[in-house]
């Protein structure tokens, strides 16, 4: 590896990075520290590039049959020569471990799609830091740091299950494996590490890339999956319950290694991008492209662009149609019910529910709860979203008008201090409070950490907050994303987003010089449509084809794209 001199060598990495308001705030930092103390004690350009279709035609072929992933296909697709990564993915480890629900997620990038499974392993309670352990795989590889490498066999089973429910990314793996469009790509990944991400990692390697991977969130890693990936030959640096120092150390280990010069970044929340930019500015200039898939990370990229600090092209996949519509609406519609049932055993029929925010996430939550018989109210600041709620049959009110009678309150705004202590003081005893929006700032949890209130842990991710008069509210996941903390999201939905990420990496890596400038771009519409087409065979869906006359009349290409960039799906 080239000799890069880190910036601010004598400073604490956590303090150096977190001091930048563009990439973190004091609440993120204090939340991480308070957790461990307790434990110890927006789019700019729309370019449609034909590059991928021309250079790698097998990728863009339309699907023709229902995708069935059998064990033989999966075994074949997991053999990757690059750096011996993924060479024995079907025989990783021997030991099983029991499971339980994980700790809640940190605030760093919980707005993203990537699910933290509610399952975990007993090793979470180990006090010995993985950094202090000497571990190696069955083949002697030691370039990794996970909780317990012996959990690999169990993690492999989780990955096998995920593959069966991720038809799009598996189809892309099969079609592009011969072309190897990512040959020569060296990717630093910083995302949630779970079974669905493992499928993406193994796909990228099958397409020719070499990868090093860390977690974007200190609570979301599935330890057994991280172990399975390490056993398969991947350099994974992640475990659930990392300290703040561990978090940055893991990312740094992915960035710096012998004979390793990264040229691509796949980020979730912007932390890997930030570390390289701040600590290794010379290395950052050699990056060919950044792919970012979270609201937080995209916001940070746009801030960098505005201040002329972004020196490489970046792809905003968060605002792609396939990510926004299917992840935020359809996924949340299912995961909100799953998480509430697991955490509270709640019956929804007849309950008084308030959903704060009627964006895609709020729409999914409201529709799901209404379908189960709940009486749902909506709060909104946007008149357009408010009118949509009214037309969908929901009453739009101010929170102050309904707060005293609420049985369940869900925040889904992306804002801060939506539910304040003043409101919670007025809520009735037994009311349930949870968040489906951005990080843990929507509910003012800090205002509940006062001497006059008592916290009582009921079960994992469930706390009673008790007032002096005996009133109690039920707070889920300490105000963090409830669906990622108390349950999981659909592997099928993650398949959609993972395929989007993979195509964005292929596009940026293969783009000729000058095609993309140092700016933030939206995923080309053609690729959005292609990602959707990869998943249609699962439903035995058959698209109607335009005739030449119809295509001419509409001014369209018969193969798409079929909608202009400004179209609202």
C-alpha cells in the first residue's frame, strides 16, 4: 500500500471525526458513549449511461423465467479467485449458537434500508474485546476481526436463507459473473453487516471485486454472519456492541492494509467516506466513485459538493425509485407490525394510533395499522402530504389535539424533537412510543433521563419509563429505529436495494474519464427499471411490450426508460 500519512496523528480519531458537524453531531457521540457506560457498568443530475449495457451486455438482459436458487447454483457462484475471498462459503465453521434479540441501533445511519436482524448470539455478553483475541479461519487467514469465528456455520445458514429470498441480486450475480465487470475494483464497504449484506458482498466478489468491510452501526451487526464471511476469506471488521473507538478502528482497518489501495467506496451513512477524506486525503483523490444509500450519507455528500470538498463522483442510490418506494413504503408496511408484535404483543384492533409524518414510511405504517383495525390519526407539516392522508381516509390533526388518548405513537418524519417531554407528560399510562424515522432524534429520549423518572427494563429493546405518580409509558428501542431493532426487514426488499448498489458500482467503476464529474448523481432511470425487472419473474409477471407505432406516438424507446426523470411514481 502507498505510504499515506494520516491527518492529525496525535488526535483521537473519534474526536477528530466527530468534531465535523457535516458528518456527526454531539447527540450521536453522546448516545454511543452513554450506551457503553451503561454496559460496562437530494438529487442533482439524471444521466442515462449506456456504458454498462454496451460493455457488459449480459447484465442488462431482461429476465425470462422465475428465478430459483438451488444449492448447486449458490455453491458455484460463491467461488471467487480474487484474493481467495469467498472460496469456501458453504463450509464455513462448525459450531451453532443460540439467539436472542439484539441491542438497539446507533444513530449514525439508521435511516438506511439495511436490516439488523433481531437475532444474535450469546457471545454478545462477552467482555473480552475481539481486538484482544487472536483468531484465524480454518485455512489460517487472520486478516479480520469478528466476535467469534466459531459461529461461522450458523451464519452460513442465515446467508443461505437470505439468498432464496433475494432473486434480483442473485440473478445479477449469475448474469454478470462471466463478464466480471468489477475486475480490478477494490471496494471499501461500510454498511450494516447481516445476511442480506453478505449476499451483496459475495455477489460483488463474484463480479470481480476485492472488498474489505466494516459496519456502519455499532449495534446492527449479526455476529454469526460476520464470522461466516471471515471464514469464507473476506476481511471483515465488525461485531455488535462496538465502542466508538472500535467503530473507527474497524473502518480504518478496511481502508489501510498491505498491498491495498481502495478505488471504490460503498457507504451507508458517510462514515467511510469521511474517514478517508479526513485522514487520508491523498488516498481519497484516487477513489473512482462513491455509492451512498442512506439519507444521512446523501445529505453529507451534498454538503461536501456545495463546499467544493467532494473531489470524486458519487452516486445517490437512496433517492432512486426502487429504493425509496419499495424500501420505505412496502418494507415499512410489514416491518412495523412485525416489530410491534415482537416487542409488545399488542393487539391493534380499536387502538388509537398517531403516525407523525405521512411520507413513504408514514404511509406504509398508517396503511398497515388501519388494515388491522386501528384508528389512525396523522400529523403533518406539508399540505400535500396532509391532503394525501385525508384522501386515504385518515384524520389529520395536531399532536396536541390527540396526545392524551393515544395508545400508540409512531414518529416517521426525519426531524428532531417531534415528541417532546411536554407531550409525553400528557400521555396516558401504558401508551407505547416508537420511532420509524431518522436515527433517535425524533423522540426526545434525553428529556426522559431525569431524576424524577424511573427506567425499568422489561425485555430486550423494551423499557418502562415511570412517572412519580406511577404512570408509565413503554419506550421501544430507546427511540431508535424500531423495525431494525426489534425485528428485521424483508430480504426481498434488500435484494432490490442491493442490486441498485451493485449496478451503481459497476457504472461508476467502468465509466470513462470525464463522464462523471466530482458531483452527486442519481442512478440512471434505465438502471432503476432494470432492477425492477430482475424481481418481476418471482411473481410470474409478464410485461406488455410497446408496438413500434405506440413507441413512436409516446416518443419512447421500446426498451425504456419509460418515464421522464421528473415523473412521480
